[in-house]
């Protein structure tokens, strides 16, 4: 019975034109290999450059990813364009079109990585929006290309080549035909599972495969914040929709040759082409680092899609867009939602941290994808296989959904673990006019108490309205006083709202590491205990201070903010000050000193350790954990600096329970807060100014980003009230890694240098280790200050005279020839710290 207009005869189908000879197939194969060889190394190279820049401490190279995008589009776009236009074979032209579109998509998505990684939510929003725009644009182009010239009512579209025998010519995703001649549909066809419906059997099987691919990420990964998770889901769905346009029915019809179509061709040839297309899409799916898993796990899913297409055509229709959208969207939800790209970094690659678990999840997801490809191919793509049934497919999808939920809730890391915001207020405490008071500790304690009082009063007076508003919105605000600031939950919308408030100066991202499925094994020292003073202690003359001047640092307290301290180490246990206000762990809230990473144990050992490793073995120490798994945040750094100004007991409120009279005398800080952790140049400036006003000397590492000039950039090292320390080797020469000045504004930095290459010190588990870095040099200078103040208690809190003595008694240190970076002052400062000379000068002051 005729259903179209009776006056419009249906044009006869034209047979598909085919190229003769093997050259089109060879050209397609070469082009596919070339596309992968360009795209994959390009993505790896871009990520490696990002990591090298991060480790070197240089400014972020924004141009890296635009360059990678341009090179990829030029090198891959040209051959794929030729493949899409020149051959006459519908399959090869469909191959070229899919790869060309995938290349253009990759180029566009790669450009989005110009957004700073610290603003991950903004990137995810841009990724979702861009993927939607690209999907709409490509779908519109496909519809125009396949619009049928025949009069209204003619089935199918003219496309650029015919479908297999018995089908209509290929068309867009809205008009492609199946092998039996029925017009295609944008949704999922019946596929043997009953009448139509959005979730036919094939789509349900695609959902099941996507959930199976998601399982490894649910197991080892963790979600970010609420808005971050929502945006990651939207981005994954948008990329799935984009994949549906790239691999729609028109694509598969080109490989559906024969009546009925040969399933092996759909799975093997179509799946191979689809896998290469998905590799191009995956290369653009995620910030720098997050796209690397997608590069590996998406290509095998091309064969899964081929098997699903074959299964759908057993039922008489093409699969439509649904299976592609669900499978790719769910597969990409893993790396996008359960991984923070900032944590896929070499900074965490030394232990079983995020990079390790991302590799585990990627490998497991890849294995799942391969198994799915084989299993679906065997079960669904046999020549005489039956079309899948909706009930069985639905039960499979439901079982896998239940498995995902159980894995997430039991062995996984349930909950939201996103970044927080640090809201810095405009008004900071006025610390001018603090009376000097009596010399020595009594005067220092009085100044510290007055500084604490003013800081807390300012915070209480200026934060009330904002804290109440944030509490009403259930954003869990945490007040700070050392910098007048509030840490709070919130995504981009909350950040924009806060930035617009008149009392707010700026809003920083306060990084928060996501939990791991299993803690990394704790660091352990493997070097035997030294038999006498270590070489670095002797180089600066500290051992002569003990033996000739009888000064060991007794009566002075050194505060350490670092990865923690192994309080049971034989070289450190006796030096712990004790009491209920000498240890604070804002990350894990451990009540006793502990250290998983080892960095903090090593630095405290160099300052006050016994058995010959510490400069001031008679001094006491207190500790705070500001580094969790080698990364920190502005808020955690503030937590520890506040604790150092006014220690408080476990569970105490820093604003009301602080004890400034229990503040340590000198602080050793072998850390810096770079932009990747959320800090800007002035983030901690009020904090160090307040500590200096209180008479507490802040000693900080210059950083390990040499030999570049101007590389002393991450707070707190560039600040003028901080004693900044570089590193030399055994020969008193500046190490290559030691950061150089000048600091911002042209200030000369570092102030001093100390031994920092091959320094032995304590390490967790009772052993010892030898490490390099300005981190190792810094505590030695703090130890020298402890010796000076022990020798002359009247100097306690007198920062100006202490710094002057250190500079005047420093000995020459070797620096590169030619006086780069503006001269020796920006390389080695006043020179190599001299413990013996400094202590004699301090004692001679009387």
C-alpha cells in the first residue's frame, strides 16, 4: 500500500560504487595508524611538558595545548580529509569522515586545557558546553549532506553512497537505513526486544557494558565536590552524545554489506574504525592527565559497538544513537568524575598514590573493555545469532548497576571530596605599635599574646555576617585569624558570589586530596645510624659549638610544619616538648606524632636530632602536619602556622583556646605553596607578618626550582620577613636545583645557604635516609638560631639582631661564574651559615 505522495515516483537505488584494487584499503590503514601515532604521543608530550614545568617551578606554559591541538589537526586532518573525499568506497569514505570529524573534535577540546587546572569545575563546564555545540554542529552538517534530493516521501537519503543490497542509500543519523530497507531512527530500535522504545535490548546491553567499564573507577577512585561531580557527569553525557553523532547509523550502514549484513565486517572492520575514532575523542576528554586513561580504555569499546550494531541488525534495524551515547558516556564518567587531574602528577608518583591507582583503574577498565569486546562479539555477532531480548538485557544492566552501587558503598570511597574555597577578607588586623617589651622570652610571650588578641578580635568583628550566611547555606565555614579568612565549601557559583561581596578581597581554591582505596606504605629509613656528627653538621661548625662552647640548643623550642614527625624515632623521641599542645594533625587528626612520608622526620632531625644528625640536639620540638601525601593547600598551611603562634589542645578552637605563651621560638618550613595548590603570591603574607610581629622567626626553604633566575616565587619564601635558605653541596658550591632570586619586586633572596645535597638524617621506622633539597638546608639554619638563642636568651624574639648576626658571620659560598640573576645576593645571599661564628657573636653580645 503506497503511503507517500502518489505523484512522486521513488528513484531507483544506485549500486554502490567501489574502488578497484587494494590501494584504498591500504591508504585507510596507513591513515589510521598515522592518526594514532600523532594523537597519542602528542597527548603524552603535552602532559609531560606540563609536569616538567610544574616540577621546575616555572610559570604554566599556556601555549602548550594550543600548539598540540594545531599540530594534531594539521598532521592528521590532511590525510583524513583526503580519505573522506577521494575514494569511491562508501566504507572508506565513512572512515575518512569519522576520523576527520574526530580530529577536529580533538583539536577543539584540546584548546580547553588553556584553562588553569586548579579551576577544574570551570573546565568541566566548558568541556560539556563545547561537546554539545560540536555535536549539534556535526549533526547539522550530516543532515545537510544526506538530505535526499528525491521528492518528499521517498525513503532514506541519498548520502554519498548506497547501503548494502536491500538497503536504502546511507544518510545521516536521523535517516540511515538498516539492512532490511527500513528507515533508520535516532533512538534504539526494537532489536528483538519488543516494540521500539528508548531502552531497547541493544541500548540496555550498552548500558551494561558502560557500567562494567565504570566499576574499576568506582572501586579505586573518589568523587569531588557536588558541583564538580555534576559537571563531570554532564561532560561525560555530552561527550557520549558527541560520540553518537560521530558513530551514528550512517557510519555503521557503510559497513553493513550483504543481505543480511556480515556481522564479522561490522565488528572487525567497523569496530576498528570506531575504535580509532574513539581514541581521537578520548584524547580530548579531560584536563591534562585525565585524558590519558580515556586514550587506552575507549578504543576497545569500538568493537563492543560493532557487536551491538550487529545484534541490532539481527533484529532488522540499526542500533541508533542510544548505545553509543550510553556506552561512551558511562565509560568516560570514570576518569572524569572519579579522578582529579591535578593529582595525576609526578609529584605523587613516588608512592602508591593517585597516579598508581589511576593506572590500576585504567588497566582494569581496559581489561574489562577487551573482555566485553570478545564476549559481545562471540555472543551477539555470530552469523546466526538471535537478536537479544529486552528482559535479559535489562536484568544484566540492573545487575551491573547494583554491582556499581555496592562497590562504591563498600570497598570504594563514598561521599564527596571536592576542593574548598579560602575567602580572604579585605580587612586584615592592624599590628602596628606592638610594644617591644622586655628582652628575651618574657617580651616575646607578651608580644605573641598581643598579636593573637588583635588577630582574633579582627576576625570575630569582620567575619560574623559572612560566616552566618555561609552556615545558613550549609557550606561549612571554618574561620581563620592569622590571615583574616574563611574556608568554605562551594563551586564556581559560590566563588563568584563571594568574590562580589564588598568585604571579600579575593577567593582562592583550597585544594583537598581525594582519599585512596588503601594507604600508601609508610616510608622507612634504610641507611644505618651515623657514628658521629654528619658531614653537613661539621661543615657549618655546629659540632664545634657543642664541644668548644658547650651550647646544644637547650631551652629553645623549634616548630616544624611538614609531613609529620616520627615521634618514636630514637634520635627525636627525647626532644619532643610534650604536653597536650605540642602536636597537631589537621589532615587525619592523629593524637600522637607520626609521619608516613618521611620528609618531616628528616627535616626535624636535621634541626634538633640527636646522634650527630641535628644542629641543635639539645633543643625541643613541636610539630604540625601541613602536607598530606606531598601536597598541601592554603588552609592547611594556615592551620599549622596558627598552631605555631598559639598552640591549643586536641579538639580546641584556635580562636578561643590558643596559648601564645606556648608558641615555639623558631619555625622551620621546608615547603612552598604554588598556584597548583591554590596559593597566589600574597596568600600567606599576613601570616608571616603576624609571626614576625610576635617575635617568632620563620625560616623557609627557597625551593628546588633552580637554576632559573627569579624562581623563588612560592609563598612563603619570597616574603621579606622570612629567612629564606638555599642549598650548597659538600664543596660549598650552590646546587643546581637551589632556587634563585630576585624575589617579586626585585628583593634579594635567598638570605643564606646551608648544606642541602646528600644530607643524612632521621627517617620513619628508626632508620635514616639521605636526601637532597633546600628542604634539607632549611632546618639546619633553624638549628643555628636555636643554638644562638640558647647561648644568649636575651636574643629570643629579637629577629633583627638575629638576622644581622647570621648575615655578618656567614662564610663565602661558591656561585656560578658571571654573577647571573643580578649577582651573588640572588644566588647564595649572605653566604654559607656559620654556626660557630654565629653562636660566638650571639654570646659576645652579653
